[in-house]
C-alpha cells in the first residue's frame, strides 16, 4: 500500500467542492510531499476531526479544502515550527546529515529529500494568499 499527499489547485474544469462524491481530481501543484506516509495520516486525522472540509474523488482519495496559511500550518505541524526557514528547518538538518554520511546510497537519498523539500517550500511560497487550494491524501 502506498500513501501520498500533494498540494493541488481546484481550478480545473468539472471539479467541485459542493459535490460530495466528486469523480474529478484537482490539478497537482509541484511534486508529492516528502515523508508522505506521515503527511497522509495527519491530513486524514484533520479531515476525520472536521478541521478541514473535504470531498472524495475516489474510494481512497480525500481532497481537503485549505488556504495558504492552513497549508503552512499543516506542514509546520508535520516538519516542525522552522519548516518555512530552510536554514533552520528540515533542509538544514538533512544537509547536516549529508555531511556525516559516508554511505553513497544514504547520501543520494538525502539529496533527493533536500530537493523535494526545496520544491515543496517554493510551491507553498508561490501560492496566492487569497485563494483556496487542496491537500490531497491518496491511498493506492
């Protein structure tokens, strides 16, 4: 079983927040979120607690309606309070581990994590403060 989470734009034809069983997925913005398993369960918890309104687009795809600040708060809860500050957050910690790891496989994995986190930060920074977005949890 794979668990993914990504940020998406609901600005696509046929997608609707009002339709409770909506067969149309919003458009993915950026790539999937690093450490998706933890992110998936955190989003499902927030949906189950009624914190985020949502629609289902498939039997195992939950689309939560959020704004930019809620996205930032979600990832701060997931990755830590310094998430939006690359010099202090997860990127800085992974760069430190990168220097300490002699194993090439581990170094390559950390490089991928750093690139993914950098892309996620850039995606969030580029979001419009006034628009609604989607956090999508997908199980397959």
